[in-house]
C-alpha cells in the first residue's frame, strides 16, 4: 500500500498539504494515443487533505488548463452558500515518487486563499488511511 | 469550452425520464449524451469509461439515479461560491 509521511513545523497553521500531479484520466489518455492527439502535461498543485469535504475538489482553472470537458454537474453546500452548481471532471491525481495514484471525479470550485488548488475529500479517504499526529507535527497518508 | 449551458440538455433529459429511471434502476448510474440515454451502469466509473470510449473529451452526463439528489457538503471556508 503506497504511503507518504510528512513532518512540518507549520502543520497546525497550514494543515496536511501534499504536492500532487493532476493529469487527464488514463481512459482519455488511451483515446488520445489512438487518435494521435497530444497528451497535456500534468499540472503540479498543492492539495489539502480535508476531512470536512465530502468529496474531492479542484480549482476551476486546472481542468480547463488540461483541456477537459465535464462529465457531470452537481449542487454543493458550503458554510456561506446552499445548492451552488458546479461541474465535475474525471481526472488522475498522482504522486510519482511515492507511487500514489487516484483516478476519480473532482468537483470544480473557486478556491481562495492559502494557495491551495485542490481538496482531498472523504471520497478519496474512503480508499485509504489518514493519520494525523499533531504533537509530532506529522501526518501519514496511504492509498490502496 | 464549458459554459453555464453545458450539460443543460442532458440534465433536462434526466429530469424528463427521472420517474422511469428510478423505477427501473434506482441507485445506478445513467450515461446521457445530448438527447440520448446511452445506458445504465452499476458504478460511476463504468459509466465514465463508456462515455470516454464513445465520446472522447466531449461533455457527457453521468448521474446517479436517485429520488433526491445527494448534495456534496464542505465545511471549509476555502471554497468561494459567487452569489
């Protein structure tokens, strides 16, 4: 089970942040190869593991930069809004050095402040293990 | 390029056929492209795979068939929704 452990003196302020790569899905990549289309270069983003998010989100401009079209539209609730409509995209998130890969649906939202470009939500955590050891300024994340 | 009308036609088709879909396949996932209900699948990823295979990187709708749409909830104030 691939896993990653980070220690950061600022973990209480910044939260559990991972630097991850985002690319088009493997299914679409296969299609692009068959059609001799150019495959977009993966985009590296800062992602926050957020147990308060029921699903994974991505900043709206990332799927646009990858040239992706949506596969769904849902309503979300946040502390300040109710039933806000957002598009969904299928994407591949990976950490090449650690061998962590997740392919799934990401909801496109506006993410402001703290330089965060994605939230890793409970739909992804459902497939892994997340351990936060506050007194050691450390967290571990594993994915099946 | 995506705009506010993207997937509107597919969502309209879903709403028009919702009662029938719930009766026949409650809890499953429907794939809709334009005015066509392509098929029904057990999992979301199965529907997406067929959608990509058939339509490539064109918008298509994969939606869970359910009486009341389950909303996604976020407690973080990082998400900004324009009013």
